[in-house]
């Protein structure tokens, strides 16, 4: 009987010792992050951007949403270690993203989310965007800052338009058909996009010429000075060339996410500027004038 009691006591002591050792080990190890990250991705409204027949779908206000199967590039970076960012190809409706997939230096830290569409290959959080080479000229980007690691709250990604949108509308003389009007727009065509610091650098950009025919045309442009953008307009047998800085006096820069609309009247051998406005985040004014061909 004494031996039996002794054996029971020793078993209990051993079990207690093992349990304490496991508790000490668990206390020394950081908790495992297994929670799922939920993303809500939408597109911010802009004024009267062009309608698409491809995803993502936008309405007349420029607001829209992604559809299942759409792919965008997602980058998640610890605030204390931005160089240790995690880049992910995210497919809407298919990608399951967990906190354990993200590199962080602490479970109590915060991270910054950045994303862009169409999908890009990042190098240190940056990529070259070339309007002359891409079929998707409307670059969208989104940011969500200071997201606590491990949060169960959805991460809201509201995508905005990174490019500038130039719209030219012509009112034509009755003798002139729409297919007789050709507009050539020559402008800087590339920029280095850095998702980490949210910059668009066009300092080394070459120029390219984009052409469109009709009485209502539009061009996606790299944000740049108005003096860097030249228009060559041919209406019937009449041609006129000028740069934007000669008619836009309220601002000398085409800003990201905004739209400049130029209304031109072609009549009796002249092009009359009925007015132009920059619409989007704020009104930058309008100008009126006449261009004699």
C-alpha cells in the first residue's frame, strides 16, 4: 500500500512538472497568428470617367467594384520594417489570406496595405507603368494604413485613379463630319510608381503620341506639367498645334485622379475654346478663348 501511494505521488509530481515546463515554453513562444484577413475592395467615385466593358465595372460616376476572378497586386508592409513587405497576387473571390502569411516583427505591431490594378510585378514596392505598352491605361491604386496585426475587422481598400483623364469635346460645323477630326496628343508616357511612398515619378519619361478620331475623344495621361502636353488637331484640311499651358491658366499641372475637359468649337476655319474645367477632387477653374487655324 505504501508503495502504491508513493507511486501515485511521484506520478502527480511528474505530471505537474511536465505541465509547468509546457506552460513555461508556451509563455516564451509568440502566439501563432491564424486569423483570416478580410479585404473589402471598391473603387472611389470620380466624375464622368469612361465606361468599361471589361472588369472592373464602373458606372457613369466612375464608381465601381471588382468581380470574382479579378486580380490585383497587394503589398503588406510592417510600419517598423517597410523593407520587409509581403507582395501578393490577390484574386477576388478566390485568395484566402491569413495573418500567418504576412511578415511582421511583432504580433502587437501595425501594418500598411497598398494595392494596384492591373496586376504588376513589384521590385522593392515599385514598378514602371508605361501607357504606350499597356492595354489597361487606367491605373488604380488603394491604401489602408495602420492596420493592427491580427485584427478581425475587414481591411477597407478604396481604389482611386492614379492617372489623369483628358477629355476633348468638339462642336462641329455642319459641313464637317466627326471622322474628319483627328486629335494627336503628345505627352510623357511613363512613370515609376512607388506603392511604399505613394509617388509617381515621371522625371525620366520619354514622350509618346496618342491619336484618336471623332468629335468626342479622351486620353489617359501620366500626371505632368501642362507645358509637357501638346495637341495637334486636324479638322478637315485645317491643322492647329498648341500645348495645354497656352490655354489652361488656372493650374500648370495635370493631377492624379482628376479630369480636364476641353470644349472646342470648329467653325469657319477656326477652333474656338468654349471653356475647359478640371473636375474631380476640386474645381481648378476654367478658361475661354479662341484658336485661329
